[in-house]
């Protein structure tokens, strides 16, 4: 239950509330389970407040400072949080469906299990935020910054993430099938065991990314930069890899059956034991002539004894 004194102070208006917060800046107001539906809290100082289980449906929190606040299991359906500060805020299992979080700052915020269906996160900053098991269907992520964010096990299938900044992000076990990541930046991202079936990575930057055991069948990686990426045991069957850069990449035991491999940069790549069955014989011969490639024990459609030794 919300503290009656704290709730009464908030009801006196934002100016009075903010003055009280400045006077007692070390206090930790308790407004748990408070009913604040439709309330105007624009530019309010709400740092560190306990709003667990509170009802903010339709509330106006634009420009408010909710840094370090606790909103676990709160309801913020269709709330206006544009330009709000939510740095290090606990929003776990919060209902933010239809909320406006455009240009909000959510650095290191905890959104685990939150419902962001149809929410607007355009140009919001979610660097180092936790977003495991988040509902993102219909969410607007135009210009959203997700660098170093934890999105592991989240369903991002079919979403438009073109040009997205996902540097150092954790996307392990994510479902990104049929997602458009054209021109996205995923340097040193963790994509282990991710479902990337039919995903569009055209011109994406995946330098140094971890794609071990990732499923990339039918993915389009044309012109993508995968230099020094780790693709061991990844499935790239039927993928389009034209003009991709795999220099220094690890592709040991990777599946490249029937992949389109014209004009790929292979310098220094490790293809030890990779499966190249279904790839044209002349293209395989060309690959093995690249400098510093480890093509030992690769699988192909010709007899192994006919394979040139490196």
C-alpha cells in the first residue's frame, strides 16, 4: 500500500512535490500500488520512488525523472514517457503496451519480462538494458540504441531493425528469423544459438561477433562484414554470402551446403571440416587457392582424394 503522506504530497501538484523532494532528497517515497491512472506527472522528480504494482494507465510522465525507481509489475498502458529518464529503473514484468517511450533514456534499465507490445521506443537509449523475454510485437524501434543490451531469449522475429546499433549486445538464443537487419551494427555481438533463419543481414557489420551454433539457413549476408567472427558449427546452408568479408573468421565445422559464395573474401579464414556440399566444384577450387586459408577436411561433392592439399 502507498504511504498516505507521500501520496497526499504528490496530489498537491508537481511543483510542491518537486520542492519537497529537493528538501528531503535522501527520502525514499513509497507509492506502491498507487492508482495514478491519467495523472499529469510531467517533469516530476520521481527518482528512487517505489511504484511497484502502481497503475499509471494513460498517465503523462513525459520528461519525468524515474531513474533508480522501482516499477516492477506496474501498469503503464498507453502512458506518455517521451523524453523520460529511466536510467537503472526496475521495469521488470511491467505492462508498457502502447506506451510512448520515444527518446526516453533507459540506460541499464531492467525490463525483463516486460510487455512492450505496440509501444513507441523510437530513438530511445537502452544501452546495457536487460530485455530478456520481452514482448516486442508491433513495437517501434526506429533509431533505438541497444548497444550492450541483454536481449537473450527474446523474440524479435520479423521485425524491422535496419541500421540498428546492437554493438556488444547479447542476442544468444534469440529468435531473429525473417528479421530485417540491413546495415545493422552488431560488432562483437553474442548470437550463439540464435535463430537467424531467412534473416536479412545485407551490409551489416558483424565484425568479431559470436555466431557459434547459430541457424543462418536462407539468410542473406551479401556485402556483410564478418571479419574475425566466430561461426563454428553455424548452419549457413542455402545462405547468400556474395561479397561478404570472412577474413580471419572461424568457420570450422560450419554448414555451407548450397550457399552462394561468389566474390567472398576468405583471407585467413578457418574452414577446417566445413560442409561445402552443393557448392560448385570450380568455386571450391578457387576458395582453396586463397592465401592463409585452412581448408583441411572440408566436405564437398567430389572424392576427397581429388581435393587439392593446402
